[in-house]
């Protein structure tokens, strides 16, 4: 085990980083488990050298992953060595191919920067659906009124464990370790209210002002929830109805935690959370007014959503972490979205945190 890990440590930084990326940024469970076994059973001295090379964040991540490993026998350890040896043998070829791709990727990186730039200087000449007089789209999807609906208690300040906003901002951080404690319905209600709660509804009930800002008040997002541990709610997938402050139950999913872990490149803490907020976007809500400039509005607005979730979690002794690394097709398929007119853009697991984490 130590021999294999030593080879990995002595790789050039590019080679080592590509090697680890191939293991942990793909959905190959065999490669992932094989490396973790190598790391777990290596000598402490060589293991410590590896941790020093990858930094404290990496140390924490790998130690958490190792704790989740099941018991192993000698055959599994031998197989793990063989898997890692083959990957090391193929590494040079992968780097060569990667260098070729890097030329094209560098061009794409520069092109993609334009997505973040403002193009409103040209906007007066753009013919949008709003200017055509086409009816404004609703900012809440329709739902089956015969479905199972849960009324949410309206939140008030009594739920706060940490009411000082200065303290919440100062102590906010990404948290990946959660207890087995369930969220209450009041907890969930508060987090939904903080991220998409409505203050005012337009007369036609298609527009709204909410607790997060949105360009032109278009609010292009839908909030889906995968519920595992919330008091009085059965497990499954739900959608938040902001106009009514209610939940609509959508469907159950077999092996839900495992599927979500797979769809987020084996970030196993995700499947251990009490609930996962999954935000989809319906781009046309913004495109109706802003056409091609909708992309900038959507990028900005997604940040508003998740930061409010961070601060709201901090105020009630919960933890969360923003997740941008996920498999697009798997996540869209999980929520039964078409992937074009509606698709996942962001997600964040939420759970209670232990006293020492607070």
C-alpha cells in the first residue's frame, strides 16, 4: 500500500492532480474505493506526507471518506493495488491527451468569460417577447391540485438560535458533517421562506417580490427538496410552492441517497444530509424580458439564493454547503426535468450540526 501511495506522492503536481481528478471527479466507484483503501492501509509516515502535499482541506475530505469504508479482506486490498497500478501505467497517455485538449479548452475559457459580461449596452435594439406583447410567464410552475400538499407553518423569530446577523455572517462556513437529528417542519419552512419566501404577489399572481433579489423580479428558479429526515414528512421528492407557502409531494425514489451521491461525483456527505435543496431554472422567465442577457441575471440570482440559505442555516444551528459539481444529465433525470426548458443549476445539502461544530 505504501509503495503505491509513494508513487502517487512523487508524481509531478500536474500528473498527481490529474490522477486524483480521474478518481474523484468521475463516477467510477471501483477506482475511488481502491484509492481510499491504499490510503487507509499505508504507513502513517507516508500517509502524512500525502496529506501535507494536498493541504488541510484534502486531509479532512479523505479522512471523512476513509471513515465510511466498509471492512475489507486481503483479496480486496490486492485488487485495489492492481487497479491503482494500472491507472499509474496509463497516466502518461492521459496527460498527453489532456495537453492536446488544453489548447481548445483555453480558447473556450476566454469565450465563456463573455457569458459573465454585461451586454445591456445593445439591449435597446433587442426584440424580446415582452416587447412583442406576449403574455408574461408565471414564476411558479403549475402543480396537480390532487397531489399530496403539506401546509408549512409561517416562520417567525422564535425559531432563531443565533439571531445576531453579525455573528451569522462571521461564523458562516461550508459544513459537510451532519448529525442524524431530523429537521422540524418549522426549520424547513424557515429555510424555504429565507430563500424563496414571498413578500408581495402581483395582481395576476404571475409575479412576486421575494426575500431574495432577482433581476426584474423574474425569479427563474424552482425549489425541489429531497427529504430524508424531516419530522412529519415521508421520504421522497417535493417541490416548494412559494405563492402558497406549501409543499407538493412529487414522487418516491428507490435508493435516493445513493443516486444523489452518484450524481454529485461521490460526494458522500450529500446522501447523509436531512434534506437537499435542488434549484432548477426555467430560463424563459428571464428570457421573456431580457433575451440573451437572461444568462447574467440567472448567474447572479443563483448566488443570492444560496447565500441566504447559508445565513438562514447558521441562524438555526444547521449546516449547508453549496454544490456546483454535479452530473447534469443525472440530476435532470433524477428530477424528471427535460434538461432544456428546465434544468438543475445548483444544490445544497442541509442537516443539523453537532454542538462542537457550532
